[in-house]
C-alpha cells in the first residue's frame, strides 16, 4: 500500500503530538510506502494537480532525529 500526505514543513512540527506523524508511523509499521509533500510542493498544470513528494519513515517521534526522508 502507498500513502502520500500533505503536511506542514517537518521543521515546524512537534512530532510527539502531531496526528499526521502518528498516522505515518502506523502506516510504516504496516509496511506501507509513505511519502509527504507541503503546499510548496504542489503545482497545477492544464487542470491536473501534481506534487513533488519525498519518501518518509518515522523513527522515534520523541527524538530530535525522528524522521528519515529520502
């Protein structure tokens, strides 16, 4: 399964209490491939929406290095 989520920039989040981070962590545990994008990653071309996405894996939302982004 794949999941892509529109969310705020990672450096603005408080991951230990963010529901989107919790959703990503649960999806990662289920083995899903997860990606995220922000509003700045969205574009519209000829009536179609596109986004530049980055893969994300949630490690430990209580640490400073809580996500692995590729």
